[in-house]
C-alpha cells in the first residue's frame, strides 16, 4: 500500500470515531419563545425577562453581520434587520444584523443545569417557518418545547456573512434538532 493511502486511512479512524460519538449525544430539553409574554404564560415573568435580556446580549456577540442593509434583508426580509445605532445593537461596529425573532431557553427549565445556553433565534426569508440559531442551525418550526443536541446549538462569535450564506443555506436544510 502506498504511503499516502496509509496516511489517509490513519486520519479517517479518529474522524469517524468523532462523527459517531457526535451522533450518540443525547438531546436535551429547551424551549422556544417568540416573546417574553409568551414565555410568561408558562414561567415566572421575571425569569422570562431575564432570559430574553440574556438572549439580546448574546445576539450582540453572535448575530450574523452584514456589510450592507440590502445584503441582510436579502437573507432575512425587508424590515427584519437592525440598523447600526438602534439601542439593542449599538455594539454592532457598523454592521447590519438580523433582528431576533425569538429566543431559546434551556437553563431556565432545569435550574441552570442544562448545557443549552439561552440564545437568540432568527428566521430567514427563504425558510420563514423555522427558528434558527446565529450559526444557522435549525431548532424548531414553532414555539414551545424542543429537544436539541448541546453541540449543535453552541454559542459562537459572529462573522461577516457573504451573500449566499445564511439564507441560501436555510433553503437547503430541511431537518432540525430533535
């Protein structure tokens, strides 16, 4: 066997093991809400407000960033992008970001023991029925309880989105966590 084939096979084994391990990760409970009011129907209002505020803070760090309003609206729809200077997005650094369409709460449901961090959710123009994380991971087609794999919904810093990014990927994805 040639050396290059040995190297390829040697590298495939650890990657395969990681892939299989990721598939066996058990999903955990979380909930999707479109507003504080909706959350407050099921939980303490102060908890819901706190979770929403936490999601807003996370959005400042993780929301997809666009260099123009037009590019953002191509992915999220007219009127669904925050203009720099709006109060909740003052930290955007001159970028345009989508507005939160909801939030996912995980830790609130288990007294902080759930590995799923509260985070903002978005809906793309190409797939308006699905809530997605800032990393474009589909979470749910509606509000209420969901099952998600913690590794699928980890919070990560934002990057600048190139056209054909968030919205184009959303249209190609059909499954979501659970």
